[in-house]
C-alpha cells in the first residue's frame, strides 16, 4: 500500500529528527561547557581569595611577632618601673663638712635636749653618730 501525501505519516521524517537531535545535543553541549567554565572560574576566584586571606593572616601574625620581639628588646634594654623603684635612691648631696665649731654647737644642743627629756638615750646616740659621720 502506498500512502498518499499528507495522509499517512505524521511528524517529521528521519532527516528532520536527526537534525532536531543534533540541535538539541549541540545546545546542551554548549550550555554544559559554559556552566563548567563558570564553575571553574568561581573555584579559581575562591582559591585566590583564600590564598590572599592566608597571606594577610601570615603578614599580620609576622607583624604581631615583630612587635612582640621589639617590645621584649625594649624591656630588656630598660628595666621595668618596679625595678627602677627598688634600686637604692641616689646618695644625698652632702654639703661641705661642718666646721668643728658648728659640730660642737650641735652636740651641745643634742645634750641639752636629752637633759630636758625631749630626746631618749637611743635618739641621742643615733643623732650623735649621724653628726659624727658614723
């Protein structure tokens, strides 16, 4: 049996189906390639961002370590305030040694204060040894 044109077969022929399949496959392949390329670009950008973040963190850590080293060097070079306070105070500037007459007058005054009861024997002895330099 022969089919009359337009009545028997419905839809495209073999050639049309092959062409349509080729178009769909080509489009799918192109879209897939673009998606893969976009995903690759995103991965590369993320890796670069991560690398930059790691580098910045390393630089910050190095800066902190350098600052700590400098601070330690400064602390070693200059003693802390507590150590400065614990050091003996500078010796007082002594005036010229008093003359014999001044020394005699001061000793007489101390004796009078002791006799008057204003100084104890221990205070008198301490002041006398201070005046005599011993």
